[in-house]
C-alpha cells in the first residue's frame, strides 16, 4: 500500500537542592537575546542537554518547583489520575495481524508495559485471555536499561517474528531487535540495530527495508533517515546497499512494501518537508518510477484503486479540483496516463476531509461538517458509490480505522471509536455494511459528570474570523468560573471534543470549566484553515486563542485572572506568546514540551523538519515575520504578566529541552514568576509511564489553580 498523509516524575519528590557541586554560569542580568540582537544569546549553555551545568540548573529548578507545587494534595491528585490510567477495565486498543489482536498495555503492576495478543473471539469477553509476548519491566530490570515501548513490526503472512522498537527514556530514537513470537525470546542471529531514528519493513523473513539514521552520512539535517537500505540477515547494516537516497535538503525518506500489488512492489517516500513529498515505486534492483501527483497531496492506494486529496487547487487539463477535495481513479488507468478522476468529496468553508483508509474493496472516508463527524463508505468497484457508515453518531468525535494492519490481509472489518466531552469512549466493530456496529468495549467513567453541560460558541478574532470553541462545565455564567483553556493550532492537527480524563477529574469535577479552542493552523476546516495559521499566519492562531479568552469574559463566564491556559509542543509557541502579547487575559499559563526560540529552532534536534510550518529563521524574509512570534526575543522586562510554568523532558529528542530551559532562565532573570520542571525521561510527552504522566499533570494543574487563586474542593 502506498500512502502520504497526516501523520498522539517519579513518585518521590526530589529533596531541595542544598548546594551546587560546581559553579553555574549565570548570565549578566542585563544581557538577554532581543530582536535588536537575536543571536546574542547568553543562555546557549542550557542547550547542552546532558552538560553538567545545564543538568544541575534543571535539577535545582525542578526541585524548587516540586517543593512549591507538590505536597500531599498534589500526590493525592496524582494517585487519583494514576488509578484512572491503570484501571483494568480501560479499553485495550488493538490491531489485527493474522489470527491475533495485538495490544500494548500498562497498569500499576506493569508500569513499563506488556506487549500481548489474543483472538477476536476472546477479545469480546469482559476479561480476555492474553498471551504475553514481551514484558518490558522484566526486560528493563534484566538489562539495566530504561526501556520504553516504541512499537513493533510483525512479519506479514507468518506473523511469528517481529522487529521490536525499544526507546531509552521515551525518545523518538529507538533500538531495533528481532523477537520470536513463538519462543518469546530475541532471535540469536536476529536483526539488531543500535539506537537511531527510523524504522524497517519486512521484504521477507531474511530481508528488511531499512530506513534509519544509523551510520555515518545516513541522517538528514532534521535527524531522520536519508536512505533506504536493503538489509539481509547476518550482514552489517552499515554495509547494506543503499537502494534509495534523499536529496540534500529533504527532511526524511522511508521505504515500505506494497503487498496489495501482485509483484509486491517497493514504495519509497521522500519527505521534502512537513507538507511536501515525492513518492516512487520500484524494486530491490534500484529501478523506480515516480508517482505523478502533487507534492502536497494526501494519497493512498490499495490493489487497483487510488484516492487523492490535494492540499492546494489542482488543475488537470481544463478542470481545477479545489484544495481539500477527494478524488478517485483506477490505479492502472492512472499509471497509464489517465486522469479521469471521479470527484468523491467537495469541501466547503467548514466541511473537510479528516482522513481515509482502504479496507478490502472499500474506501472509508472521515468528514467533519462544521465540526460534526460523518463517516462515508465508498465502493470503487461499484462506480465509486458511497453511503454513510451505518450506526455511528453525528455529534461528538468519531474515529474509524481498519482492524487489520496490512491492507492485503483485510476482510473489510473496521473499528470505530465514539466519544464526547462527557461520554467515555466506546469501541465498535463493523463490516461497513447496513448492519449496526457491535459494541466491543466501553471505557469506564474517569470523573463525575453530574450537572455538567457541553456547549459550543464562537469568538471573533482580530481580523474578524469566527473561531469556534467547545465549553464544558456547570451551566450558567457566574463571571468568576475557574477556566482551563487549551489550544494547539498547527500542522493541520484537529483538536476535537474528546473525553479528557485529567481535565475532568482535576478541574471539571471540582466545579471548574474546560474549553478547547479551534485555532487556525489546525485541520478542523481543511487545508485553508491550516494555511491561514501557517508561516506568516502563525500569529493569527495566537490571536484566535486570545479572542476565545476574551469571549469567555465578554459572555460573563469568567474574568481574566481566572483563566488558566495550557498548550504543548507547537502549543508552547502559543502559550509563550500569550505571556508576551496578551498577558492581561490570563491568570496562569502552563507551557509543556514547548517550542519557543524561533531563531535557533532549526538547529536543535528535529527543528529543521518544521520549516514548512513556521518559516526559515536563516532567511531574512522569513525572520521578518518569525521574530514577532519568538517570545524568547520579544519578552521585555517590567510588564505585568501571569505566572508561567515551563515543563519539558530531558529525553525529548524531537523538541529540544533547551527551549523551555532558556525561556525559564530568561524570564526569571527579568524578574517574572516563571517556574521550571524537567523530567529525566519521557520523550516528547508527559512521562514514560502512567504514574509519571499522572504526577506531571497533577503538578501542572496544582500550579494553575494556585496561579488563578482557586482552592478547588473535591466533590
């Protein structure tokens, strides 16, 4: 199958830091990076991830934050969240490979987790019988490694071997090792690859396609694989022949096997940047053929059918297909030069494709119509006839995907997950026919939702654009509600009304209100909505967030000092810009695993891969707009601003922890109330296990409650 598309604290508190074993290089209080001197950065030493001085600073800061916002109440909140995450009746999400459903599971007894499998018939039972394939806690203890599960690729057809990905501390880079699913042991002469970013796909039992950054000259500037190699059992991966190579400025390459093709052709994906890609088909001899599709399109093929969603208007002959439409054609006809596409979906201002997949002879399409879900089933062999997927709600959030991992093994079975902000997820099984889906699993309630209501509203942004947001909480407008406001606004990622257990337990259940904003830069309304919040438009997504905060005040829900805002990753730019550009609208800001320094971001870890989203700071034309969203440079002393907590992880090898470190150091030097927290592990997330994630969230919300002056009592 070929595709291109959208690519989600330990228990004990550290003792206060009593002294430093060596001096820390504290910068001059009057010397800071500014727009006038953007490269004059005295905090560069904090970019040394494992440097002694940087770690000493981070550990001292984290200890102070734990001492200030930790304590028995925070520990109790963490216990409550951990209990929710560890519940035995949580939904074990599965994917089918051959005769078995595979699942990765964490709970209190297995904090690192178990990789396991069962059958579909047994999975229908309340307590399925699971066959454990790999116990990560036992493995980590035996090997003395901080192993975190990063996935596995099972040998198609036989399903008796797997390439397991093991991350040290939760980063994106992983060690690859071959596991026998019959003996539950690593294969003695198996495939083994040292830690690197990238992955593999099976060609046959003794041959892999290797797309890995491991080895000299094998990484792009972004740190991802620059080649696809043919790796045969028993050979040195560094000597494996290169059969596909990226251009010098590409972001990454990947290789896979199209098992729906009669000749099991190879597929090479050259990701030029986060938006654009070239895709090729070929073979192990190096022959290849470029698929003639727009670089910025999403596309997917299976057997003899091709579906394409162009991101920008696509003119073919005298016909222009608008951005965000969905087109279908026979693959053989397309490869022979035919361009007689059938229009399967026409977008609207607020009607967009969210994703699509092939399941046997059907194409399943997920649509958002003014934020309401609609799932369609298209039958290519029946002249692309389409109909709604039966039995699914058209409110809340619905996700649909193929049960089988491999499209050539699919019998058409689909899984669907339904939820809304007050209704826990339900997992359904369907054959995409007229019959109603069967309920497989229901998630337990994570919080008491009695008396809470869901409502949708729209704010007006600075340029007049209407920005939807979903509000959950007690009915009525008190003018003083403690509000938790969340936003993202980037990479065409859609933030939908889902069931959020952490916010529910620690905020809503205690009388607070939760709000999720639909910001430009996201994907809720299709490519145009993303484009409006990309590059030069990124500041618009920040204006949108501020408009939602202001609208909550205008409607009489709350006042500015009672609004606590949270954002992470791309949302880190958002939150730090609220601190600089709109401080009067907020009482507290939680900024997690953040991107902040927009002058140096392309030089830090995977930062170069995001130029298409933000712009290139080394290009003077791009820096002219980028500088205005680089809060690290625009923050000035002496302004009134809310307290802010910047939290990151040391093992985040995607967004460099230096962003959060440097911003916290600068804010503190300027006299602001800026706290800092750094986990020793966890990758680009909130921790490596349920307990860490629970304590991270509990501490963040304890900070926010203190910042807005809310003493919430548990109901």
